[in-house]
């Protein structure tokens, strides 16, 4: 097996296979669950809207596959209504989500309000408890400046985030290596146990390798596991499988 194929296998195990169109049918969700189980190994998780959690849970219960179910809250707008974000997160937990990706109130931070972000993340983590992983989407492309990306990351971690995540995938600028460098630096300096998720625009093994290299350079190879690092993507999986199987594959279109 080539080094490229080995990297593709690693990346596959770190994917949160995502479908967040909003118009998915039950069959679409079942197919997503099936895609997450490959002959080369399983993805880390699937990421879907809360209303589809029960379908995924039933599927994985039947197939006995150990694949996490992630969902999104306060998504994609990142509003400042703490009570609404907490309500959505509590509902997601009650539906059986293993992981919740909540959007940080980035517009409030841009406007100079640091307190609402801390309050929202902290309250959502409380309803998640220790059993449910909370990933905080800071929407780095909207924050734009290095200082705001850094501050959002610091606030999220201080408030109890288990992961910090680049993007919703619903804006013009999603994951970028520059934002990732800043976020990983904050993790290194504030709490190396917090995970990182690159989401939106990660389509090929080449894209994935760039983030894997950043993580290794910052936090070390031992950090490249499901408890610390994820890719949020849909089309990436096809490209990884094509690489593993020695096929030529063009980047797939994102459903994210």
C-alpha cells in the first residue's frame, strides 16, 4: 500500500459524513448510513439534521455499526438567542445524538459582544453533559480576521467546547489552512485535549492531507484520532475510496 493510500485510510476514519441539505428523504438518510460503512473501514460519524436522527439510530441498531450520529443546532445562522440554542441542543440530545455541532454567535462577537458566545456554549455543554460531544462552529470565514478567529476559539474552549470547528459549509469562505493554523494554535496553548474539525470545502485527499499535516506539525501524530480530529464533508469520501482502490477520481461535488 502506498503512502497516499495509507493517508486516505486514515482520513476516511476521521470523516463526519455529512448531508445538510434539509430536503433529505428517509431513503437518503439510510443511504448515507450505508455509505459511512465501507469495506475499507467506517467513517467516524454521520452529520444530519435532528429530524433524521431516529432513522439513523434505527439503521445502526440493526446493522450494529459503531458510527456516531452528529447533528447541528443554532444552525446555520449562529444567532444570539441562548435559550433557543439550548432548547435545540437539549432536543438533539433527547433524540439520541452522540455529538452536537452548535454554531457560535459569530455576529455578536464581530459586534464586540464576547459574553453571549461564552454563555451559549457553556449552557449547551451543560445539557450535553459528559456523554455527548459538543463541537462549536466558529464560522471562521465570517470572522475574517485572525484576531476574531483566535478570540472565538478561546471563548469556545473556555466555555467547555469539546471540539472547535471551522465552518457550517453554508457561507462563501469555509475551512482554510490559515484559519486552521490559528485554531490549532489556540488549542495547543489553551487546552490540547480539545478537538478540531475542518468543515466545508474539503473535497480531495490533497485537501485532507494539508490539514492532517497542520495537525501533526502543531500537536503531533498521536493527535490524529477520532477523539481529536474530524473532517466535515460529503464528497471527500468518494475521493478517498478511489485513492485507496487505485482509481482516478475527480473531486466530487459537496452536499454540505
